[in-house]
C-alpha cells in the first residue's frame, strides 16, 4: 500500500472517530439537558403542589378557628348571619354558610348573593352534599372544584361546629378558583415556555402558561389531603431552543475538527509524503541509469540536507559515468591501434621467418592480437548496452557473454588453454596486456 493511501486512510479513520465521538457527546448532552429539564419541571410541580397544600391548610385553619365563634351555634339568628358576613369581609373567602345537624341550611352569606336567593336557600336540606356530610361526621374537608349557581368555579372548605352536646352543624366556606391565591400561585410558576395545570378528578381546575402543546415534557405532583394533581408542562420547542445554541456550537466544532484534520493532512503530505515520493522517484531514475537527476525536497532543514546529498550523489554518478565512458573509449582506441600494429608486425614476421617455430609464435601473436581486438569490440557493445534503455540492456545474458569469451580463449590457446591458472586468465582478459 502506498504511503499516500495509508495517510488518507489514517486521516479518514481519525475523522470518523472524532465525528462519532462528537455525535455521542452531543447525544449524551442532549439527554442530560432533557433530564435536567424534567428535574426542573418536577421541582416546579412539587413546589406548586406544596404551595397549594400550604394555602389549603391555611384556609382550613381559618375556617376551623372561625367555626369556634359562639354566634355560629345560634341557627337562624341575626347574630349567626352577622358572623358569616364578617367572616367573608375579613377573609379571602367569597361565601360562607351554616348547616344544622339535621342537614338544613340555617344561614348563608356570599358576595353578590341577593336577599331573595338567600331566603330561598335557607331552610333547604343540604345533607346530600359531601362537604356537609363530612363535616357532620366530625371531619375537616376540602371539596373538589365545582361550578356554583353563579357560574364561578368554587372550592368549599367545611368543618364541624361543636357544642356541649357534640356536633351542632357544619361551617362551610367557599372561595373562587379564578381569583385569589390559587391563581397567583399557579401564575407565579408559569412562564412563556412553561405551563402549570391544576387538575381535580381528571378535569382542569386552572391552567396558566402554554399547557395545550401536543409535544411536551410533563412532571406531575399531588396536593396532599385535597388529592389535586399539579402538572408542570414545557413545550418541546422550548427544549429545542435551549439546545439550538449548543447544536450550533457542536456543528461548528465538528467543522473545525474536520477542517483541522484536512489542514493537517495537507501539511503532512507536503512536509513528508510528497518529499518521500519525490525522493523515491529520484532513486528510481538512478536505478534506470538516469544519472544527473535532481529532486527538490522543500521543508525542514533535514529535507534540505537530503536534497543536497541526493543531488550531489546523482551529479557524481553522472560525472563518473562520463569519465568512465571517455576513458573506455580512449583505452579501446589505443588498444585497437596497438593491436593493429602488433597484428601487422606478426604477419610480417610470419611471412619472413625461415624457422617454423618463429612462424608459429608469430601466428600465435597474431591470434592473440585479433582476440584482443574482438574483446575491444565486445567492450564497445557492453558500453552501448549500458548507455541504452533498460530493456535493450537485458537482451544479452551474462552467461552468453561469458560463453563467447571462453570460446575465444579456447580458440586462441588451443588444447592446453585449461592449463592456465586464474591469474593468467585474468591477465589475458586485462586490457593492459
């Protein structure tokens, strides 16, 4: 695998790992934010439920204390009605009534209630009302919200009226839900993105803020004693709006990481991989015989030193090859000239010699000279092969050249050529001989 491919794969793996890490981190952060929002909603709903519980306890305490007024024991008297009107004017309740132990209403006072309606209600039986039954049984009771004849949604708090002989009746106090403390408690905890719902028996008693969204986060809490449910609601869009800046930061960080990896990869390629490839190509040119090839290795000081060393080596090889070529041609030229003279003299000696031994020595000298001339021709062929392209240099094998040299020696030395030693053979092949 090439170096640039390995670098690209390494950068790709780094980008994938960092991207996956970023995505996992963002998912974890999103879950953490959602859990935090749920926790905040739960604390909000618990807080509202606690405030409502405290509010109802306070109202129950007020009703319980007022039920001890002696005027309330005098059923149907002016004093009883006066105590009821004083109670309404001095408290946050909008109406109050007294029901005798037999279930008959003996007195009532409410804001906006006409005398005719008051007269019509007094004397009627209210034993079927749960708040009356609970109080006559000796229990403090907070009713579920109901719609009164006036159209207002009210909650009734009832408590027993005790006398020397036991329970004399029930004292009942009502307050409006759409006004007063309950609305202020719910409204104080509601915001533009967070709503508060108060439910009793599955129906909404009061709602504040955005509570009708379909895709929401919800946290519920129960108001003790009353059994109401408080729901803190937050829209999904609010959660997304909170996550949006973090999403932008995450995308920015992701782009920055990928950009940094890309810049680092470009720098790494230019600083190392590119120089390695250029250096590798330079050595390939030297192997192909292209001496004098130069490379440019930009970058650090070490690359400058490598560039200078390689170029000096390449130039030295080119210069040495030129010198060897010139020297080879000079030697070959001198050798041919000298051997031509030797062969010519050997022919003249052989032609003029009267002694057969001298004639044989002259012929042997001539053969040796011709052999050296052929060797010069072989040297020229080898030089041409070395100067040519690599494909041309491989057309003749070393074994073939060696066989030609051996055959030439055998022809020149005759039957006893194998008796020559290694040093003598090398001397015969040497151009200096």
